[in-house]
C-alpha cells in the first residue's frame, strides 16, 4: 500500500517528536545524576577539609599543652587553654586536652606549695616540723615535668639540713665551752677560798700560840721591875710569822726580914727585885753615915 505524501510527513513528525522526547528525558536524568554526584563530592571534600582543619587544631593544642607542661607559666597555660577550647566541642581530643589542663593546674599548685615549704625551712632550718613539711611537699611532685624542680628543691633542703647540723654543733660547742669556763672559774674560786681559809687558820693558830706565850696582836710587852725601868714594844698590829722569843727575867732574891725603922735601916718596901736590892744597899750606906753623924763616940754603928 502506497502512503500518500501527507501521511508520510505526519509519520515522520511523529517519529521525531517521540525521539526528541525520549532524548530530552535522558538528558534531564543525566543532569540530575551529575548534580547529586557533585553534591556528594562537595560534602566529602568538606568533611575532609574539616578533618584536616581539626587535625591542625589538635596539633596546635598538643604543642601548646607541651609548652605549658615544660614551662608552666601563666602565659603558656593560658595559650594551651585557648588551643584546647578551639577543638571540636566534645571531641576526644578536646576532652583529653581539658584533662591535661587540669593536671597542669594541679601540678602548679603542688610546685608552689613545695617552693613555699622549702623557703620556710630555709628561714628556720632548726625547726624539725618545717623540715618534715618541706619533705612532704616536695615528695608530691610526681609529674615527670616537675623532676628538675624537685631535684633543685631537694638540694636546697639538704643545704638547710647541713646548715642546721653545723649550727647545732656550734651551739653545743659553745654550751660545752661555757660550762667548762664556769666550772674552771668555780674551781679557781674554791681553790682561792680554800687557800684563804688555810691562811686564816694559820693566822688564828699563830695568834693562839702567841697569846699562850704572852704575845698579842697589839704588841709584845716586857715589864721588868728593877731600877724603875719598863720596856714596852708596841705598834705591831700584824701577827708575825713566828712568835718572838721571851727573854728570861732575873730571878727575884728572897725577901729579907724587915727591921723596924729606928732611923738606922731602910724604910722602903722589900720586894726582892734588883731595884729593891740597890735601894737597900743605898739605905744601908746612909744608915751607917747617919750613925757616924748622930751617934756619940763609943756607940755601936
């Protein structure tokens, strides 16, 4: 069957329209798929970028924390705190960073306490309680980053203990020296007192002996009756080292019986002394002279 020209043209248009529709739909589908693929790729790229950025932040936080651990100054700890806060909130890296920050703060607190305790000990090295407190505070520095400080503080404690030991020895030596000096002074005083006592005893003994021999501290007196003479030795107020020797006195002659005085005999007392004997002789002479003058020739005289 032959188709007319008009029919052929209509059929061809229909075919073209059907083919175009199918091709257009396919193109739209392809564009949609490609858009979705781009979105996925962008999302994945963002995730990768975010992850890389987080890794950078974690690295910076770790560096800041390490710097704060090595030198726990206020500036370093503050920078570490900022770096940790910049990490993804709630992430493991942030949780670990915050825990390390707390550890640094605790270590700083222990280090400050240890430093203060050692400084207090250095001002009073002889105080055993302060020494114990310093050792306790330093022993709390268990963090590896505190090792250098701990060693330095232990050296300071050892120096304070050596100083305390030397000071104690010096005080003990001074006390012993003072005690010895006091004992020596007391011994010298006792010896001086003993020597003085012995000297006093010797003087008292000498005085007693001199008193028994007729000698006193006021002087030695020797009274000799005869011719009316008296010798007094006075003026010696010191006790001599040896008592004087007493000169024996002349024995007295026996008294003669007194003759009644009738103008021819002596009229003075007869005591037998030398002076008395001399006087008797003079009286007897005078008596004889008197007889020669007063008696008449032939009288007995």
